[in-house]
């Protein structure tokens, strides 16, 4: 009789362990944090200076997508830094450029609105709006006289969700709730200023 009870207890323990594992996996998939992955970036020379082109893959996660669809605006900061490395000393800061995007949804027009400064653009879907946020094309960042031809520079670009612009209840929740966090990575690369003949 005791052998039967022992076998039953072991089966129950094994079943509870499988159930706990299934619940753990289920919550891991349900709590999906967002991410902003830089794909590529480059500086191209122009008439007055250098322009930044970059591409990011944006995934807000389910909770933030829901929040936008319910009318909560999201703010994204694009940050670009250019430095000249120096031996035996800290890098020389050349330029910092930042740009803020505001993404909101209007239930009246059923459109997403992307605003940068006084410019705005409307989109029929969130995916379209995020695609535009993630593509930077020919953004002037450095004047020509700030760069020395033939010199090597270190460039860095990052696109991030500005959690400080979220409504206060979301700011508090974003500290502990993984579903409201968006991981943003920095893309760094070496840039050598071309020598013009």
C-alpha cells in the first residue's frame, strides 16, 4: 500500500512540475518586451555637411501597442553622437544631434499621427507609422567645417522610447512591468572623412 501511495505522489509531483513549466512558458510569451534594433547607419557627404541615414527595426510589444491604440501618445528620441578619438586623452566631442518623434492615435479619424517639430504625417496602420520612425534618410547632422578630411571618427546612433514622456501611471508601471519596457541598442561605427581632391 505504501508503494502505491509513493508512486501516486511521484506522479503528482511530476505533473505539478510540468504544469509549473507550462505556466512559466506561457507567461514568458504573454509578457513580451519590446525592442528597437539598429540595422544599419551611415554618414554621407553633401553640399553643406554630412547627413545621417539609418534603419531600425521597432517592436513595441503588445501592451504598448494597445496603449497607443487607446490614445496614449508615445515619444521616441533619436540621438546621434560623433567623436574624434585621441591618444592618451578622452575623445573629442564633435557634435550631438537629437530628434523627437511623437506617435499618437486618433479614434475619430482612425489614423496614427507621427509628429516631428511642426511637421506631421498620418498613417492607416501602426506598422506603417513605425516603419517611418525606423527609417532616417538624409538627416543633416554635421557641418563640413566641423570634420577634418582623412581623419577617423567614432559615430553612434540610438533610437529609444522616452519613458519620461509617458503618463504618470505608465511611468511607474514601466519600472517594474517588463511588457512596458522597450530595449534600445546603440549602433557604433568608425567613420573616415573622405578627402576631396
